C-alpha cells in the first residue's frame, strides 16, 4: 500500500521510522515548504494532488494547523479515503476533537487516531514499542496494521475514538503538573500521587465529554501518561519544570523555548478551564492547579501548595 504523510515532529518521525521497518512506500505533502534536507530520509515529496490516489493518509500537525490542512486535503480527497491523525490536543475554545474537525472540513468520514508509547528515541533504535489505533472503522485498523505492525511494533485497537482523543490530550495537563513537582525535588511519592490521581481525574473528564472511562486505562491514557510524566518527560513535563525554575509562567519565554508545542500546551489548558466552570462537581483539581499557573494567578510553587490543601476526595 502507498501511504501519504502530512506533518512533522517527534511522533511523525517515529511514524516514518515504523513505516520504514515494513518497507511501506511513503510520499509526503510538504505543506510547510521545508527544504529538502529537512525532510525525512527515504520519503518522496509530491504535490498534494497526488493524494487523490492514496487511500491512507497520516496527519501529524499542531491543533492550530488542523483546519487549514484538512481543508486543503479536502480538495483532493473523497469518501473512500482514510485519514489517521496523531494530534494530542483539542480545538482551542470549542474543545472539539481532531476527528470532529476533520469531519467538518473533509468529504470523508473515515478517521482514526494513532497514539500510545511509541517514543521517537526507542523506535529509531529498533526497540519494542506499541500503539493504539482508535477508530469506529475496522477496515482502517486493518490498513494501519498492515503498514505498521512488525516484529518490534505491536498495535492495539479501540473503537472509542472520542475517549482516546480526550484522554491523550488530558495526559498533557497532568504531565505539566508532574514537571513542576519534579523540579521541587519532592520525591517519588508525590509523582506517584500525581500519576494515580491524574488518571482518575482524566477518567472523569473523558466520561463527562462523551468518551468511555475505561479508555483512560489503555494506551491512549495510562500509557501516554506514564511516558509523559516519567523523567526526563515529554515537552509538556519540561514546560512545567522550566516554569518551576523561575516560579512564574512566562508565556513569551515558554513559546521562545518550546515553540509551537509551548503555545499548544497553554492553549489546551486555557480551553479546558471552561470545564471547571461548566461542571464543578467533577473535581478536576490538577487541571485547576495548572490553570492557576498558566493564567498567572499563582506561581508554580504556590499552586502546588494550593493543590495539597484542597478538599479530600474518595480514592
């Protein structure tokens, strides 16, 4: 099968490496007009119009880019195309998932979300890794399995695409809180607490937004959270650690150091904060704490103390 690619980033690099392990023919739409030397090795850059004849397309772009990319793809795709995205975010303010945005902007309704513990560093070394393909279309799962599964990569399926997208995005908030705690050198007890309570909080959020709570205990939730919050952690973890060093969440400094990933993270926290007002009974204490930091209402150290003093919850 010939596969189309759109995007960049660490997850994208891991995807390209996995496709290389199965000798899948891949072509790339260079939508950012990157120089040839900056494109993945062994991947041919082609005009977007060639995607008309490619049944399976992988997309890995930032949330800010999703609608524009989807509209461009929509001009060259039909209902027979399958689109698999790797974006772990929700649309700013609307909180729509990426699959909902794709549904609005493209003629095809056949979508999937690929996520899980598929770290770029591990995949490039040929170490064992795994992922989950969340989709309501079993034939898309079969496509993805055909081009990705190898002796070093295992793929799981999940029919709860909304829950998977919500869980993978919420993990990032917990990871940022873990980054703050790590810089305070408070030990593994607090990190373990953040992991377990973060998972419970994530489950409540996912169920409230229409996903299945059990999805949070799979690769899109629990496994992503483990990878994100274990040192040295994901970029979101590092954003929290960096903020703790200065005890202030400087938006400009975050964007300067972490680029679009930094803005992506801050937009996500600000967007999710709407849920704090919508449904206070959800007890989203970690989200509340992260929002206090990102909004500048509290410094990271003060916010963490605030978290420890919140009302007791059932375990």
